């Protein structure tokens, strides 16, 4: 059995862990590897290695630092297929979905290669007679990235390229459920020639995370996960004086107006709800029809969802893979039952899915709950599975009120042919990512990944200029040169 190692100070090391967790293929239940639940001592070793590497890496010119990123992009392109296959194996998503994930990871590497321009400071001459003032950006120090299971290849790269390009040294802790993809990525980082200690990887669980949050050498934390854990990470790390960006959960509504194009909207909405088996922070789990859209779209969505092909993500033609674990499958089944007890009708039931050849897999088929009550748990709770909740509003006003009354604010999308309705929607809806006739409003790498309310804790988001600000601290210099000194030259 393959036992994963940590990557510390440029060396693959056996963890001091006394506990290991099985990593398995959710489509077959085959055990792929065992990942260590690294103790605080391993965290200390990684932090010390990153701290030793920081002074020299900080002094390395930005134009030289990004040469390693150029090389990393080339390596990731060369291993694009292998990385995608590995994501599909350990996560369960289809190969096409995994390829989209790796493409977004590479895009972030590309954007971070612009750091020499992106982290420039500002200068003002003669703010007073003979006095100049300027602001420069300097790296924070040792930073840590704590990543979730659902995008093991993409989400670490929301952060890592910007952190190293701005001169920081990094510790990455992938999810203990899906650590294999990041291990391969670290092997490529090693080949890209980053100096020892600049990038380190620690495997582990909750205790490892808490040790990272408490470690005095680590100055900033980037996290993506559930809202409950994001709140814990934000509170504990901030109490220890660290910078924090913590992406939490979501309940992303898609609002359909009667004038929306039926065929295109149905396809986009179905993909948004059931893509990656609903296990993504931008997955749509609530679909709100307005007025006459109810009669038009309810049967269309039911038909499209029922036709979705479910199976192993590695098999050709499959459109939806398994959920991540048996425990997740049972939790989702329980939420569907909860929705029934609240008065919703199950008009498409995928709870008892059996996939020939994959009887041990963690499969559910697409499920639709109709007439979800606005105040019920299904309307509030992030299901993180292939479940569509249908709600029906009488007016646009009512629909927007429902959206804004929720605790989350990650994404909201609208489907319409009206520019006026679209403008009102993007103006009034309280969410950080807005889609207009777009089902998954995922920002490109040169825009920040916004999130509002309980979907985000912090002030600076992942990607783009927000990452540059998060991973640098500003220094303002007020400077005067006395005339008698200047006349010496």
C-alpha cells in the first residue's frame, strides 16, 4: 500500500504520524493510498524550512521568481492528461470536468507570471518641498494553503502561484480525501526548479490544520471549505494575528424568467446543478422560476436531469460521477428525506442508484425536489450533492427577496432575455459572483473569486489583484535629502 509522504525543505519525508487515512476511488471503493495525519511536529518542520528559505527567496528579483512559474506551466501542460485522470480517479468527477479544473489551475499560473507589473508600488514627488513619498510592496513571509477535496488540482492554484511570485514561501495542506493530485503537482513544482523550502506540502486532517493555525511562524492562511470550518479557521487564525482569507459554503440560486430561452437555459441549469455531482462551491442547488416559467421549465428540467448519464468519471459518455464518500451519500439521502418531510415533492428520485459494474461506488442519480418551502432546511442548507430544489415565485420582487434572505452570498444567476431585468438583478442581489445567462459564474484567473455574507470570511479574495494585496504588505517611505548632502556630488 502506497503511504504518502510530506514534502519539506525539498525532500520527500515520511511523516511522524501515528494515524493514516485511506484514500479511495469513490466509483469503485478501491483503496488507492494512505495519507498521514501529520502531527504538530511535522508542521513545525515545514514552517522552519519555509522560514529558512524566505530571506533568499524574497531577495530574488520578481522577474527571476516567475521563471519557475513559466517552467511549471510548461510541465503542467505536458502532464495535463495525467493530472486530469488522477483527479477523476480520486475525486470521482468526469475527465472533462477534471480537464476544466486543470485548465483553470494553469490560468492562475499564467496570471501570476505578471507579478513584476502587478505588485508595483506608487510614487509621489514633492509632497512637500524637497520631500518625496512612495509605497512599496513586500512579501508577508511564510503562508499556508488549506484546500478542500472537491477541486484538488485547481483550488491550491488559486493561491500558490501568487504567493510564491510575490516572494513568500508556502506550505500546502491538501484534503486528506484527495491528496494524490497535489502530490503530483508538487513533483512538477520540484522539477520546475523552485529552491528548497520555497514550496512545502503537509498531509493531514483537523489536528494538522489547527497546528498550522497556531504556528507563530506562519503569517497568512488561505482556506476553502464549509462555512462552519471557514468560520473556525478565520477566528482561530485571526486570534493568532494572522491574515486570513476563508472561503465558506454556498446556496447558489438560479432564477429563471418566463422569457428565458428554453433549450439553452435547461441545458445550462442542468449542468450547473449536477456538474461534479453537485460538489462545488458554485453548484446551483436552488432553481427559482418566476411566474409562467414554472409550467415551462419544470418538465424540461425533469426530463434533462433524468437523461443524465451516471457512472465512473473515467468512462466515455458519462456526464456525472459519484459523490466523494459513503458518508456523504448518506448525508445527502437524509437531506432529501428532510425535504420530503417539509412538504417538498420528489419528482425525480436518485437515492437508490446502482451502476452496473460499480456496485460498491458512492453513486446517486440526479434528484429534483419540487415546491421547496422558502423557510425550510432544503432552501437554507448547502446539500453538496446532485439535488435540485425547485421554488416558484410569483414575481421578480419575491424571487430577489428570497435570494437576499439567505445566509450565503457566493453566487446567483439569472436567465432572461431582458436587459432591464438583468441590470436590476446584478444591482440588487447580494452575492459576490453574478451570472447572467451563465450557470456557473466562475471568475477567470484575472478577476478575484468574490464571496459575500457567510460564504467568505476576510476582505481579500483568491486570484488576481486580491491575491497580490493579500500576499504582500505595504510599506510607505517618506524621504528627504538635505541640500548640503546633495551638493557633495
